[in-house]
């Protein structure tokens, strides 16, 4: 049977904490292929009642609302957060609702697992009765960051109590599957250049494109707005920033960028200076410091050697000189590190400047012809920070 601790590693699921205990009858194979019975320490999930009340609410409201998006909105509006104090996202909610750790080990859930290709569920003693007194543990769920098909999961009955009735847990799975089959992405013709770049100046959330209402005129790009993600999800409860007209913003900013990033502009001239770069002065300073350091090291060596033949009356003086020279070398080391760090910074600045110069000369002239990904890559290179709401947008280049 898989060990309990492998199911949740170092992060326990919401509603539980881990408790170490003695687990007997663990069988392991040694280097000589002999099976030995050992006592091993493992972890057991212990209920945290206050957190489990939130889990109860999540399952209950999902059953009522039948939508992860609506559930996310409900939790935002009611200021219900994760145990770390963050807002619940639809991804986090999906993870909670599909986690077998909350399901009671009754025959309803066992039947569901079998329908998904899991034929064997590991259980021992009282836990093998599948009477709903324990919860499940899922192993082998992830392949890197992706969730494996459920048929590849390893399911065991844990030592903790389950929280959600099997029938309710299975209904949640079926509803999530049904919603996934209905999900589709609308064909958005406009490109929303600053999605993933533009943030709300009120709350700091990303501004996402949202189609404007009304019928689309034939031959024209459909209007859209940049809307604060938190405002949209909470229906204005957590943020009330004003939308930004998308087509107008995209056009104005691109025209401004084309004016700013041209070879003869002030920015263009500064980039040219950076792309050439000057390192001779730093190289010379480094060499002088290294010479001084080597000279000091030689002097330290000579002073230590000469101490053997000196009387007690001059030893104190020589020691003070040694301390002085060593301190000087420590300062030289610090200066050399600073110069090296600065040189690395200058090197990166030079590389970035050359890259931006290449964009100015070769890409901005044909910007409209580029695909969306390349456009966004260029904009992310040029823009350090972009925040706004309504008719006011601030950009740091």
C-alpha cells in the first residue's frame, strides 16, 4: 500500500494539517532482495474544522451555482479567501472540487473510480469496508505540472475522515465534466495588444479585453474594453475602476511608441550610446586594483616572514601594519566585485540596447504586419510598467 505521506508531500490540503505517527507493518526490499518488515514514521491528516467549513461551503455553493466562475464571484463578493489570505481562483476551486481527499470512502465513490478505469483501491482493515468513515488519498496525479488521466491515478483509503458525502462529491465531478464539454472560446477578431501588460491602477490586477455590447458592423473591427479582472470577477465589489476603450488605447500607444522609438529620437540616441558602450576605464581601474592587491599580498607575506626575526618591541607595530594591509585588501575585493557587477549590468544593457535598436530599425516599420505574439514580445521589451483606468493610462518605458 502506498505510504500516506506521499499523497500530499509538504503541503497539506485546505482543511487538514499533518501529524506524524508510528506506522507498523511496512515491508521494504533491501539490497539483497530480502523483504523486511519495518516500523516507519509516516503522516496522518488531521481535521482543521474552521477550514473544513469553507470546504463545505465551496461544495454546497458549487452544487447551487453549477459554475466555477459564479462560485469564484460569490467567494470574492463575500471576502472568503484561502488559508494564505489569497482570493480563490477558478483553478484553485477546480482543484479542491476534484480532490478525492474530501470524499467519504463510500461505495458511490468507489463505483465512480471504477467507471474512470481505476479497478483497485488500496485499503486495509476497517477502511476496506467502504462505509464512509474515512477519506481517500490520490497518488500519481501529476505528470510534471499536468494532471494525468484519472485511470493512471493510484487511489488509497487514508487514515483521515472524509468530509463530503460520496454522492455529492460524484455530482461535483459530473458537473465539472459537463461544464468542460460545453466550454468554448469566442472568436475574438481584435488583438488586444496590451492584455497581459496593462494593469488596473486601482487594485493592480490585470486589465483583460471584454467585447462591447451591440451588433458588430460589417467590415469593422469589433469594439472592446480593457476591464479590471478583479472588478469583473467580483461584479464591482472588490474594485470599481473604469473600463478603458481598447481600440483607442491600442492605436494611441502604438503611434506614441513609433514617435518615441525612432533612430533620431532622444531615446534612439541614448540606445545608440548604450549599444556602443565604454569599458576601457573600468578595465584600467580593475587592473590597477589587482596590482595593488598583489603588492599587498606580497607585503603581508614578507611581514609575516620577518616576524620570526623581530623583537617583542616591534611585533605589535608589525601586527597593526598587517591588519591595516588586510583591511585594505578587503576593500579592494569589494571594489572589484562592484566593478564586475557593474560590467555585467553594462553588458546586459548593451545587449538590450542592441536588441531595441534592431526593433527600431527592422520591426516598427512593419509592426502592423507582425503576428500577435511577436507584437506583444516587442511591447514587453519596450514597456516596463503600464497602469490605468478610464481615460488615464501611465506607461514607464
